[in-house]
C-alpha cells in the first residue's frame, strides 16, 4: 500500500518566513518530507540567525531577500496581518506556498491569493492538519459509503485555556497583527473545516454570538473575541451547534466533532486521535486505529503499526508531504488547498457579521 510519504518528485528547496512555534512545526514536517532548507527570515536579523542555526537552514536572510533565493516552496508562518502580502510576493516570485491559517484576515485578500496562484499557474495549501488524522479520514469514508445515513445534527467544540487570564497575552490578541477575529479565525476555522471535510457538506448559514471576556490584556485594549457560540445550517438540511473558547480551564486542545446521521453517530476527539466512537441505536463501539481494518485513505496515513500512537506532528508531517507531492503534479486525496483557505475566510466573515448584527447570516459561497 502506498503511504503518504512516497513521492517520485525531487525534494523541494524551501524558504521559511517566521521563526516561532508554527515555523518549528513546519520545519519538522519538511525535514520528514526530505526538503532542502535553503533560507529562513524572521522579523529581525538576530532572530533570523538564531532560527537558521536552530532549525538547520543554510542561510538567514531578510524577508525581501528570501524572495530572491532559488526556491520551490515558501512556508508563510508570519503574523496573520501579513499573510496575504507575503503569499502574493512568493507567488509573484514563482514559488508555491504553504500559508498558515488564516490565509488572510478578510475574504477579499484571501481571494487575491487564490487568484494570484491561478494566474501564475502555481499552487498553495493551508494547514488544516486535523484532516490528516487517520480516524478523521475513516469517519469521512463511513459517511461517504452511506453508513451514517443522512446528516441530522452536528455537535462540535474547540476549547483551549491558554488565554484564560487577563494576564495572558499574545500578538494574536491585537487586531492589527491577528486580524478582526481571534478565537474563531485561529481555532474555529479548524473546526468548521473539519465539519465540512468529514460530512462532504457546506455550512450555508450561521447565527453567532461572541464575547470578549477580558477587555484589556498587557495594558492594551482588546477588540478580538475570546469565545464564540453559534448555530449552523448545513447544505443537506442538517443543523448543528459549535462552541469555540480560548478560556476553558483545563482544556489544552480540545477539538471534538460529533456527527449524528439517521443510521449512526461518529465522534472524533483530537486529544484521543487513535480512536473513533461509532454509535448506533443497538449499541456503540470504539474503532481503534489499525491500518488492516481501515478504509484505504485512512490506512494510507498510518505511518506506524497499530498500538504505536500517532498524533499532531504526524498529521502535520503528512500534510506537508502531500503538499509537496501536489506541487510536483501528483494526486493526493483531501489536501486543503488555497480555496479551502478562502472558504474559511468567508465563514469567519459570516460569523463576525452575524455577531455584530445579531441575526442569521448566509455564508457566501466560493
């Protein structure tokens, strides 16, 4: 059986924009995929030198100089507000891109990146990496085979506690750096992408409310949301509830999606990624990750035998390997492309408009 890491393409020469947690995560994944680490740029010369030494890049450069290097792919891991600028420059320079989400802080800018890639004949992907847990693919396969029946309801949440206190601060809190949405654009976008990916349906309308619990952090006024609650209508007629919070004590990365169909329910919890709960009226069971018993698309993502746990970095590794394969002209199933990044921007915009207007809002379709 083919695995996600197998590709006939030569290893890409990559440039990295950014030197924080996500740049480190991208770099680990790129190393597993065999990339050549050509250049890295952070916000300052000292930071670039530090990152080049720590991560193993050949040279440390400025962002402008990075676009002059001999590259194949640029990873954009900078603050949200400059994702569009850096993505467009990379595309104009002839490079495929992997751009951290959100692809851009508004739908117009996100569309410009997609249009830029198409005009240059290039590609780009966005790290909605929870798609790459094998048990997510198994849930998707069961729904596609009709085993769950028609979609009835969705119960989904993404809870974290890293911004619980008013003393907790981060650049994402500032709308100038992170954009007008924080909690939803940062983690809610993962959740709605997973809902749409697994169900093969679109969220067509939302009614949402947001809260900014701490009006000040680090001495500055906060205008981005801490929590979001919303009800969604799906394209097939199902309905769902979605809760997002970065102020949930004890929850570190609690992404949970439960989908109820007319025949069975399916629940995936990211903190227990080795299992899929399957519920039927006559009984329920836990399906454990075992490539010998999974659908081909799920088994493809199993990089170690059953009983040897896989997790977040494994999912990220698979995403980056698939991205490089797609850039080389190969086919891969379920890769989150730039259009999916635009889709996330459109849903985020609908959530913010609904919260501001306190009414149902239809989600603009791509």
